[in-house]
């Protein structure tokens, strides 16, 4: 199956170690409401997504999912946060990660993975985002 190459980003980002394994970090200052990176991969059916399983499946509507495990999909390193600085915006069958606020060089990029993903993959292990970590230490 043919699929388009990810839309190029204007900003430098880098994969680095974070609190939860690896994360994607901004190397440039990024203003609010900008396209940063595409979450990119092959489009697969719900059935195929269930067979593959795993955390790199991004569910779309109408029996479509993006399988983001490809090494070119650097956006797969973006971690979940309950208080994110990015959002995943759906345009057709493509997912563009955009900034929700001004991001400084060195900041980790995060977006909210959504309720379904959170319930099945994050909640059982405990969320390690900055907001939840604060809640734990403040107890
Ligand atoms: Zn959290």
C-alpha cells in the first residue's frame, strides 16, 4: 500500500530520554498553534489494528487506524500528558501534531492520547505525566 511521506516540519525536534522511557523534545522555540510534526504511518483496518495491538496504533474513524510503528514516524515518541503542550489534530486521514501553547527549546512535546487509550494502556500502570506526578508527590 502506498502512503504519503510525513509532512516535513519547520522545527527541530529530537528524541531523548524522558521520565517515561523516551520522549520527543523541541530544539527550537515553537509559537502557539503551529504544525510541528505528522503522526504518520500506514492506514489499517480495525480488524488489523486489533491483530497487531500495541501502543503505536492511532485510531481514526470509519474502520481506519494509523499504524505508527514505522521508524520514520518520529512522532511516535511523543508521550501522553494530562496537561499537554500539543494536540493531535485530525485532517482527513492524517494526524498533525500542533502546539497548544508556546514551547521553549528543551521542552518535552506531549499530547493527550484520549480516554480510550488512557484507560487501556496508561491507567493500569499509572500515568507518569508532569501533572499526575505532582498529584502523587503532593499526597
Ligand atoms: Zn497524567
